C-alpha cells in the first residue's frame, strides 16, 4: 500500500515541477518582450544605475570626512557628467574629423576598387555579372539607409538625455541608500548581501575594464602613430569604448584602423595593424586583465558570448555595452539572492566553488 501511495505522490511532484518550469519560461518570455519594448528607457536607466554604484565609494569617502551629504552627491554627479559628456563629445569631434578626412582617400579607394574588380575577374566573376549586380542596386535604398541612420542618431540623443536625467535623480537618492539597505537586511539578509556583492562586482568590472581599456587605447595610439595611420586618437577612443564589449569588442575596434591602413599603406600596413592589435589584445585583455577583474562577473566564455547576443537583441546597441553587468544583475536577482538557486553557479561560473 505504501508503494501505491508513493507513486501518485511522485507523479504529482513531477507534474508540479513541469508546471512551474512552463510558468517560469512563459514569465521569462513576457519579461523579455517587455524589456525589448521599453529598451529606450531600461538601457540608459540601468547604465545610470551601474555608474552611480561605481562612484558611490567616492561619495561615502567624502561623507566620512564630514562633507555634507548633498554636496558629496553633487560632486559625484559632476564627476559622472564630466565623464559621460566628455566621452560623447570626444567621439563626436573625432567622427567629424573622420568625415573631413575621408574625401582625401578617394583616389586610393578607386584604385582599391579597380584592383578588387580585377581580382574578382580572375576568380571567374566577369564584368557582366558585376554590372547586373550594380544595375540591381536601388538608389532609394540609399536614402532609406540615410533615413535609418538619422533616426538612430535621434534615438541616441534621446538615450543620452534620459541617461543624464536618471543620473541626476539616482545620485541624490543614493544619499539615503545605506540606511535603506540596513533596514531591508533585517527582513531578507541573504538578498541584501547579494545586492552588496552585485555592487562590488559592478565597481570592479567598470573600474578594471576602464583602466585596462585606457592602457590598450594608449598603446594602440602609439602604434598607429608609428605606422602612420591617420586619426590615431579616434581609433584609440574607439578601442577604449569597444573594450567594454565582451568577445567581439576587439574586432569592432580593429576593423576601422585596419581598413584605413589598407588605404594608406597597402596590405603590409593593414597586416601590421592587425598584428599589433592582436598582440596587445591577447597580452593585456586576455592574460593580464582577468587577473585583476577576478570574479567581478565570473561567467564562462560561452555564457559571456550568449549574454552579448541576448542583451544586444533585447536592449539594442547599448545592450552590447551592458551585457556583462546585466547578466550579473540577473544572476544576483535569481541565483545569488536565493540560497536554493545558488547551485546554478556551478554551471555558469568561470571558477565554480
């Protein structure tokens, strides 16, 4: 009789577990759809949150030295505004310089175009086939692409305004946050401990990535100047920003100066750019940087890449920049904050314990 009773009980447990799994998957799909629909608000808000968390130790240090809390918050806000606006302004000025310089490479581009046609002809792709491809080009698509670019530019401006606005409110709310966390810890100490661990990981991630990104950017600029690549400062800035994008950031930062090296000095110069970038990326970002980053995010390479594709799909281009911080936040909410789910770390952590 006991066996007969145990079997239905086990079946009910399996059924409940399957039902919970289906409900969880459905809830995740609805949440992802909601995030994607509100990405223009969620992405800059989350970026602002991580930046405020990163600069909070400076605010705490000033308050400990009897600086008024409001003044300490205002100083931190100025630091964040100068950093964000400075990066955006530098990128805008650099892009304007690139636009001004590109017409000077018209002759090199035409020569490269002719050489490419000759090479394609040798491979069996005749001029008639190329002409059919060119005839199939719709000029209207060019204007559509231009319109899409202008829309993206307008969207980036709105994201920038939202980011600055949210920074203003979050930085002043952070003044009272330690007291609020202390009160919350009385009800749920494990969850508050997970939030504090998230804050520590975010600070370490942003600071260490920024420091080593700056090191790589400076070395890239020196190498590009030595190779005679124009706009070396622009490519150094691009290298610094793409350092925050996991897995493919190195490639995104390499392609523009490599192409310019091809136009400027031919294949040899392009190969030197590729070699220099590859060596610097491997030594600094692959060998040295992870030793300092430690377990700030602490996920496997596969999870890191999947995080990049997932968050870029959900939050757009800004999601690529926020891929690892967003993954760390989700892990904090769903895994680290609940002792029953911490076993998941054994599957996704880079150094499981």
